[in-house]
């Protein structure tokens, strides 16, 4: 269970950066070079890259080495984030031939976990760190690796970037063991803050102790559909079987259990994701219809958005983006909206309909008008959105609401601790991939289910 | 730290280095904790990598002492180091388990994780060692847990390659009936506290514990029961993986059918969970395809679908056009397997859905998708066909679609002429190209079409008449011939090359000949004309059998080494070499020597000759065809020389070059008997003996075989390393010699330039010194260091094959009579 080598490669410079090779697991240390196919001159077809023989669907790729014999390194795990490629080579504790299946190699999941951690460490929650921030994080990486992966043996994942180390007092000792994921005792005011965020994805197309223990309970409204695919943080001490039974995989999930979902845990010092779930919601919060027609030399658009009655009509923000692909840049735009404002993007290829904080009383907003594409400059292209295949993408956030109805009652949070913590609970609904496709054009094939996830 | 074996090439050096570092460690002030930790890691690294763990016993004792009393980070590092030592030398700590257990118990800070992992590893290895022993008594078994004697340095060691149990054919087991009470309570405690560990460490701990339970029959598998539910719900990939390892090891002795069903359901759910990362989801899909079921497992390691994954269950894993390419291909592959297993009605619907998906992908390609989209979509089609109809049964609809796409985007040619596609598609493509209006044939897409036609011409089942008509049409009705573009001409000839090989050549013989003649006269490029003429001659003078023979030889013979024959040879792939970026210092000698692992590397000497007519012969022999040169060896120092085929020799034309490839076992001078068989214009065959070819010693000299773009530093480094190795006298075959002489009328520099130009490693005229390396296949070297002293030249000679010295290189230097490789005339 070891990692043989770890690379952080920046695609921008084209220069690979190598961070660590752990030789005692390599025994015969192999130096290797990474091929980066230059972005500036993409070759239409390169056999080693584009042929059919190899499997290109596994999380592990093989890295060909220069030099005689064309030796390869496998399994190379990679994560790409922006211009960064993170890669590591787990140790294969098996005869190399025939190549063992990935799941039989213990180091693979450890490598995946390490890469995920590394990604969080280098890039932080935003995913796009400033170059100097990234450089300083890269500089700190060797010492971090020394802690979390000494001698190539992963013990932990690097701490996420931007996580502020809480004020920590050394553990007072005693018979009780300190969890490895909690370096000391929290100092300062104890707070239990439970934030519930549901991300709604939608595809629409149509003609229609010493250790404090905390227990957080999620509850659903009486007729709520059960929370599915629950994944919990490792600090959760025990789980009830009934919590895990519901699963989106079963089409007719008839499990009667619909809460309360109890999660007893002992909190680490930093913010963490206690659990995540998915939920099937029969109706989307905003039902939309989008009709785009081609008329002579312009497009005629007609959009209606309807807010579902169960959704609170109070947004932090709500915008509809209407992009146009494979057209010239927009000329004159004669579009009227019944609510909010319409903006034409600087790039002249996108209409932004700012609906603001509220839908009108009727809970319905409409957009109608024509768009001319007069210029000679070609706009952005997209192989999917050709002809009348087009979409609207919605961006919104509603505070104090969940689609599944799931909530955490402030009084239901039980804390067994000498300190009396303040308990804060919040919830919100955020759009994730929220598309409404033009119903007069072809729809790209997709399985269209609405899920909400936390 | 990273390359200890480079700095410490031997165990003794390793040991010295470790001792030095140890003294650095002891002199480092207490507060420099990070430095101390780094030094500890370095020492451990050196000891393990130079394999002197067995002799260098003290370090482990030091580390163990440090585990007991020192600052936190140093204790943690000491544990990490010991764990690494135990891993690389299993059983090392097997007699120290009691001490380790106490340390683990006493530790209440976060460090207990390190102690816990160290102890568990030691415990597992100790038990593993015991399984090799027959008839273990209760006492022996107990003594492991209570052992506190010393380090087991040499005895009891498992082989370094001890594999995890899931890689073994048979799990090693202890004898039945041992008293496991104590071990059981230890195990329970470890499990109970496992949740206190970091997830990755937890997964490592669980794996060790699973191995222990698997090896000790007295321990019940149900020990893990209490942990299962927690593990089933985990969001951590390494913990879930460890759970699958448990499933793999214990199957139905721990997992009920309900558990199994549940676990699989979770896996399918996680393979598409919106909050997991793409790589994790891909990994879970792999796990589904290798799911250890509660039934006899096929140990082949092949992908297979668990019975419980039904179409309904996998519905959410249907690929969509919004997926990234790896996810899409992975899902598609999985779904194909699902529908293969499904009952008919369900399967038809599912396959229909997948087919629609493929068509949607192709539509995106058609809409000018990027390169990645093209490749992904065609791969998806490939996966689909592999599962359902096989590549042969490509449906009409698909062929039409692909051909339509091709007529719009001829840049797809390289993707579509891949050997995976069936003849039907190629036939379709040929038809499409024929039907294209002439206006669409631009230089740019013509080169793609020629690529396709070249591939089509390889198919014996496809008639080629249309191809020839098209080419004729294009050449006659366009200005191609006047423009005389070499690349286009070459691409056209590449099609002919394959056409000449085609079994139905008889049917199109006349047209083909017309065409070749047309090119050989009209095409405005001499090289193309020449080649067309050769083809014409071959076509009109040889039977098909002979023709294919000649073409085949050409192909095998000089595969992609010489660009000058590109019209005859299959297009060389070297043009498509990828861009590479590097910035590393490398050990060039290793690189150099590594090259020899490639079979046949640097083993050949190519001698070039011209094949011409002897001065006076019968005019009857002025034109000879299909010459086959045969070589006989006179000694056993060389491998058999393959026959050489030459299409024709005309007295009034340029004589063809013949390359004789010699493969020496011993690089000594030799001579070859040569005979020739050839055909006359009138069809009669002749056999004739040619003068012997003598191969002199200098003719088998080659320059140092390194990649052509190798730097001077690299060549110098290799030279110096070989020199050192030779001079060290380690090998009984190596020899060193010194020779002095006085250069006469010419200057030394000129002499060297004349005779060793191609073999110079360094040329420091200002310092009056030169280095020369002569490489002799298969792997001999003669190294010369030449310096100009006041009145004489000094030549130091080193060689790794003493037996070469009798062939006097020194004399050659002094007399400067190295003959140039001469072009010899072979008399016909």
C-alpha cells in the first residue's frame, strides 16, 4: 500500500514538475519523462493516443517511457484541474503480467484519495488559485507530504487549502484516545453550525467524553420522498441500517423509511461534509419552456419560466442565460421581458435575463423577441448546439429552502459536551446543472431525471 | 532521498552513508525537529534501498527507542520508518510485538494511529511467518504476542515479494485449534478503535486485520460485522475499497445475500453520485465489473457483470452526451454488458437506446466536433460493435452514417482506416470517394482520399477498378501533374504500391499500366517519375507472384529506416513522433546500456555497394531483372545474411544501391561468397557466382549508437563511464594499451579528421586532445584518447574485448591507413 511517485504537472508551461519519488517502494528507481502533447499544434490523429485497442475508460492510464523497449508505467492515476495535472503511481503488489484488475490493488483507492486531497490542498474550494498562491502551496507541498505520506505510504490526505487551523489546545491526555483526525481540543466558543445545501440539477425539454458527541437529525416532511444514496463522513460513529437502504438505483424504492435520519458523530476541528444524499423530486422548482424558431435572417425566441408553488418566491439571485452557438455575433436584439432586465453580454453571443429577487405575483415570467445576427465575425462554436438545438441555463439560489423538504431542527441537534455550544442551522437551494432545451429543436439524448443532492 | 541507489551504489557505501547521517542526526539540536525527521527518513531510505538492513541492525533499535521517548513528530517519524523497514523486511519486528503493543496502548495523542499501524503490520507479518511452520503449538503462538526479545534480523524472513493475500492462489493458514482468546481480544480492540484513524490509515489497518483473520482459522469473520454498516455508508473511497477487499476475502462467511445485494446497490449508486469525483466514479465502475460475488468466482480477473446488476438497476448509468469521455465510455461498456445479459425484450429496448446514443454522438462529430469528440465517439461505436454485432456485422445504417460523415469531413480518414473497421466500411468509403463531384477534390482533401484508397487497395475482396479510374481521371483532368507536388505524387504512388499487391490486378492490368506510364512521363517531379517507372517495369515484367515477393521483401527489409525509399515502403510513422518536454539529468550510461535490451539493437552493420555490370559482358545481359543476391558465410562470426532482391539493373542507368546487413557475433574481419539469380528480358533465369566480398576490420566500425539528437555531454559521459569500466580491470576481457608515434607530413588533427570524423566524441583542438569511440557490434568498444605531446602523438587505447587488439587499431592510427568504406563493383 504505497505510492511510488507523485507528479504535479502544469500544462501551461509545458514543463513537467515532479514532486516526489519514493524509492524504497521502487527498488529500481525509474526516472521517466512525461509526454505532453502540445496544445498549440494538435495533431489530427496520433496512433498511440487515438487508436481503438486500448481501454480509455479507466481511472488509470499508462505512461510510456522514453528509451528502448517502450516500457510503460501503470496504473497512473490522474486528476486534471484547470491547467494542473496531478498524477500518482500506486504500487502494484502483484505480478505485473497479466495486468491485475484495478480493484485488486490496495494502493489504487489510496492514490485516488491522496489525489483528491492534493487537489483540495492546491486549488482550494474555488478551484482556481492565483499563480503566487499556487506557487506558495506547491512550495509547502514537500513538508505536507512528509506528514501525510511519509516514505510514499499514505496516512492521510493533505489539509484542504484555506482551511483555517482552529485554535487548538494540546489534548489533556487521559485514558481516552484522541482521534487522529482531530489534533487537539477546540478552544474558543463552541458552535455547531449545520448548513444544508441542496443542489438541483434539471434537464427540461418538452412539450411538458472528552470528546464531544453531536447528533444531527435530518427530518423530512410527512410525505417527503426518502433521502437516497447517503454517504457519510468517516467521523460518524454509528449508522442505522434503515438510513442507508434508500438508493436511487432501485426504481421503485418502496422502503417505508423516511426519517428521522440520525447522524451521531464526533466533529473534527475544521468544516466538513457530514453527509451527502440525493433525492428524487417529481417537479422542478422552475418549470420552463423555450421555443426558438428560425425566421429568415433572425431567430425568434419565446421563453416562459414558471415558479413552482412550493418554492418560496425570494431569491438571492436568479438569472437565465441564453447562449447562441455556431452563429455570427449578435446584431440588433429586440427582446422584451415581462419581469427583470435583459442584458446582452459583451461578447455578443449571450443574452442574460436577470430575474432578480422575485418572480412576479403570477409566479410566471416571459421573454419574447427576435435576435439578429448581422455581424461577420463568428461567435462561439459548440458541436452539440447546432441548428435549433439550444438551451437556457438557469442560475439561482434560494435561502432557507430545500426541495426535498429536508431540514435540521435547531433543537434536534444533540450535543454531549461540557461546553454549551451555540447551534446554528441554515439551509439553501442552489441550481447546479439546470438546463431548459429548446423544444422546437432536436434534444440531445439524455436520461432526464431531476435529482437534488446535498 | 529520491535516488539513494545512485549516491550509494553498494551496501557498504550505503552503510557508511547511514552511519554518517546518524551522526548528523545525533548532533542536530533538539529543536530542529523537521530536519531531524528528514534525516531519519533519509537514513531509513538509504538502509532499505542499499539492502543493508540485515547487517545494519542498530538503526532499527535506535528508532524503536525514539518511539518510546521523544517529541511527537520524531516519534511519528520513527514509527513510519520502522513500518517501512518491516514492510521491506517482513518479520523484522516479529519478536518485539509486546513492546509495540504497550507503546500503542500508552499513546493517547493522535500518534496512536502510527503505533497502531506499526503494531498491526508487525502482528500480521509474525502470523504470516508462523503459517510457514507446520504444527504450531499454543505456546509458540502465544509467544508471538508476548515477544520482546530482539530484532529478527535474518531468521524467519519472508521473501521481499510477499504479496497481499488477494494475489495468492491459496491463503496461508495457521493450524486449526489454537487458543485465540488473546489475539481475539486484541483484534476486537483494534477494530473498536479503528474509527479514530484517518480514513486512508483506517483502510490500511482494516486490510491488515482482514489478512490476519483470513490466516487464523480460530478467529471468526463475524468480528468485522460491527463495522460493516459504518463502512457501507462511507463517503471515502479507500474505506469503501477496503470493504470490497473484505468481501473478496470472506464472501459469504461474512456477507449475507442481503449484504451483498446492498453493497452492490451502493456501488452502483456511488458510480453516479453527483458529489463524488469523476475518477472515484470511474473506479467504482471498475469495482462493479470486478465485484466479488458470493459464488464461485472465475479467477481470470476478466471483467464480468455481477448477476444482480440488472438493466433497471443500471438505468442511471446510461451514458449521455454530457458525460466526459472516460465516464461516457466506461458507462457505455458497462451498459453493453448489462444488456447482453438481460432478457430479450428488455435488452432490445436497452440496445436501441444505446444505439440512439451512438447516433447522437456521431451527429456531434458530424457537426464538426473537436478531435477528442471524434475519437471518443468512434471509440464508443467500437465498444458497442464489439459487444453486439462484432465489427464485421456493421449495419447498413451505420456504414451510411460513417460514409456521410466522411464525405463531409475527410479529415476523419485516419480514424476510419484503422484496421478495426470492416471491409464493408472501406468499400463504402471507396464508393463515396468515387461519387464525389470533382469540384470537391481539393489538394487538401485529396490527400485524405488517397490515404483511404491506399488502405482500400490492401483489401483483396474489394475490386479496384474504380480506384484506378478515379486516379486516372484526377491526374488527366487536373493540373496535378504540372504542379508536380512530391507529397501528392508520393501519396498516389503509395496507392499503386498496394494495388500492385492486389490479387485482382489482372483485371485492371492495362489501366494500371497506362496510369503508371502516364505518371512516369507527365508528372513534374523526377523522383515520382522514377518510381512510377520502376512500378511500371515491375508490373509489366514480372508475374504477380514475383511482384508480391519483391514488394514484400522491400517492406520487411529496410523498415522505416531510410526515407529515400518512401515511395516503395509503407509510409514511415516517424513523422508522427510526439512532442516531448523534459528537464531531467539522466544517467546516460544507463540509458545507453538500456538500449541493448531492445532485441537487435545496435547489432547490425550496413555495408553499401552498388550493383553494376562488369566491364565487358554480352549485350544480352544489358537488362536484367529480379535479381536475388545470396550470401554464404565463410566463418561463424556472423549471423546468416538474408537474401537481397533487386528489381532490375540496366547497363545504361544508374546502378542500384545494395545494402548488406551484417550481424556480427564477433566483430572480426570476414569475407562472403556471393551468388546471384536473375531473369533476362526473354524470361530465362540465370545463376551466377560473383566475386567474394571481403569485409575489413574498419568497415564494421560504427559510431556510438545513441539517439541522433543526444547531446555532447551525454556522449562524453558514456565515453568516460565505459573508459572507467574498462580501465578498472574488473572484466577479464578488457585491456588498456598506450601507443606513441610521430605524425609525418600531415598534422595530427588532419589525420584524425580524415579517419575518425564520424567517431569523434570530443574534439578539443585547442588543448590538442581528442576522444574517439569505435563501436563494434554486437557490443564491443574501442576507445581512443589521443593527445598531442611535444614531438609525438600519444594514443591511449581501451577496449572491452581484448581479442580485438590483434587486429591492429594502433597500427592503423600510426600509419593512418584506415581505408574508407569503398564502393565496390560487383561483377555481374
